[in-house]
C-alpha cells in the first residue's frame, strides 16, 4: 500500500471508494458533483487530499487535510477532518498510514498544532505518540 496526494483525475476512483463506504451506487449527478468538489478542494491553498492505494493502485482510503494560519500565534494549524477507509481496509494500519503522511505534510509547512476529529475510524490509542506528537486533549461537538 502507498499514500499519495490526490489529483483531479482521481475523481472516479474516489467515487468508487465512496460507493464502497456507503454501500450504494452514486448516480451521475452525484459523481459529477464529487468531481467538482474535488477540483474546488484541491484549488484552495493549504488543502490536500491524501489517498491510500492498494497493490493494484485502487483507492482504498482517503484523508482530507487542511492547513490554515493560526489566529493566536505565527504557526500554521493542520487538521485532518475526514478519513474514509473501504470495507476490508478499515484497520489501524491503514488509518495510521494516512495520518503519518498528514503529519509529515503538517511538519513540512511548519504547523505548530495537528488536529484530528475522526469518527468510526480505528485508531491506535497511542496515536499522538506514534506520530511523534504530544496529545493536548480533544473536544468536539456536532451542531444539530
């Protein structure tokens, strides 16, 4: 398996990943909207979409990474807000591969904080330490 950054041409592979996660087929309008969303996301400064590929180069995982300038200090803040893993690839190792790459991206731009708020993704309990970081605690609330 390998992790790489997404390109606009990956829209169909992402659609197949999303279909496997959702357990249903996307209609043509949803596929077109996904392609437009991918172009928009990748065009914004500081955004990256990391893809996990299997040995046959099928996309079996993805993680969206946002890097923004912090408000209270001079260091950027990196955030992973979504990780998708295809059935059969929903393992700590797959999640860790994506998050290690995201952490490397955060370090490469000098981020001072690395945030992730992930649901339904198997993560090692010692994830921050495995990424070479110190856990500061977490809080998350969903607006309903």
